[in-house]
C-alpha cells in the first residue's frame, strides 16, 4: 500500500489524498458502501462501479458463515464469486462481538461466538480472523478487537483495551510472518471507549506497532454527539499524519463533512442503504420520506439537478407508489440515489479542499439543512 497526501486544507484538519491498493487507487476522503455479505443490498456490482466507488466493505464473520469458507476457497475468494473487481475492506467481526453480545463469550485468546443462524459455536482468534480474510481476498484487513458499550466503567474499559492491544500484537506478528507478501494490508483499530487516557494508551501502542492505517472504533454505539466528536478530534490529533485514518460506522451526510473536518480519510456505514430500503432518501435540504402523502402527486425528482439514474428518470410520486405497493424496485432506486448522493458529496468535499473553499462548502451545506 501507498498513501499519498496531496493537499492539507487551510481551514481545519481536512486533507485530500490517495490510497494505492492492489485493485486500484482510492481517492480520499472516501466513503465505503457496506456489503456485509459480499455486495451492497439490492444493487449489482456494475451499479456500484457505475456510481464509481473503488472500495467497499464486507464482514468477515458473516462471510465465514455464509457462503462459508468452503465456497470461498472453491472460487478463490469473494472477488471471483461476486464479480467485484475493485477493492474490499473486511471488518474483523469485532463489532458483531458487541452487537451480538448475548451470543458471545470473550476470553483472552479470542471470542467464542454462537452463530445467529443456527446456534453453532465458533472460536475466533486473532490469527484465525486474518486467515479467513486471506481466504476472502481482502485488500484491507482489520484485526480482531473488542468494541465496548458506552458508560462502562473505567476498569472494564481498561480490560477491553488490554485485550484489544494483545490481539493487535498477535495480528501484526501473524500478518508479518504469513501475509505480508499477499498484496493485502493490515490496519489497526484504536479503542478505549469514551476515556481519553485509554484512547491515548491505545493509540500510542498501536502506533509503536506501525500498522499501515488506523481506524477509530467504538464511537458509533449510541453515545452523545459532542463527546463522539471530542474523541474523534483527540484521536486524529494523536494518530500519524502519514497514515490513513478510518472512522468506523459513520454515514450521515453532515457527519461525513464533520469527520473530514476532523482529519478523517475513510468512512463506512450501512446508514445510506438501510434508510433507503425504508423509503428515506437524501436531499440537500435533509432527508425526504418518500411514503409521505405530500409526495403522492409530486412530479419532481428526489433532488433537482441530481444526475443519478433514479432522479433522471423517476418522480417522487412514482417512488412513493413503489414503496406503498411493496415493489422491490423502490428499494433499488432509493439505494442507488443515496449512494450516488454520498459519492457526489465526497467528490464535492475533495474538490472544495483542493480549491481552498472547504469552510464555505461546509457552511453552505449545513445552511441548506437548517433552512428546511
């Protein structure tokens, strides 16, 4: 991997760069659509390429269960199975340890996780998680980590931090000994809950280990927004300036702008496509609820002057009809629009930084939301 910073902004910590990966260049700041099981729900790989995403996210735990290791080995990885010939980042499954906590048992050696599909038990060690990601064929691998719920005690957060660091050390060693020549790269995940002293210890040790990029984990788990931003700002102040910074689980348009302002290079979230499947679409004036009666006779597109396939061809009235009728096409068209909107937003942010107008861009964008 090569990470080049092309320009630092003049407003705050915003920056423009590029990550050179095995399957192409990713211009940053960038958003990764989430395809948990190998591709984004309701959309084809060609449609994701048409929108021009160069990097998507999939999940190690879910791909391990379905389609399973045997299938992935048979096809030589997920790229040959799903026909996505661009880059993939795979989450380690650490978030599932948090979100499926009733099905998990955490020990120092790893995680015993009961399948949410059939109840079968599986043991994930830091080494096994990387083995699985190698079989998947990930361009960017993430190590096993322990994501904790907000408002846990300082002592509990320390224990989780120590375990995450131990797993990171084991992951870095295994990657160096077995995977460094595969063309994949390994990021680290900083944790520490909402305790600044633990966050600092986490960052310092992981930087010592010299990973190829650094993610900020555990900040999208239901906490208060101001505290979240304080943690992100603190993290980017202490992370290496010459390595990519990845904020996990953030995907609302306004949060992407704030994240870039705080020095983030990569984002991911299920949010844009999840809300789309529930008939909520993005506009420059905020979210639009397609099922609302006000759209029944509305001949306008979701967003005026939007060049996405949905907006160039269909009205709000037709989209409302599709959702009210339970037609799958509604989910597809709304998902396409939301991802197109996010991709254009990231491109616009990038251009604004390059042209030294990020502050005015942010002000204009937030103003349009507040006047809705």
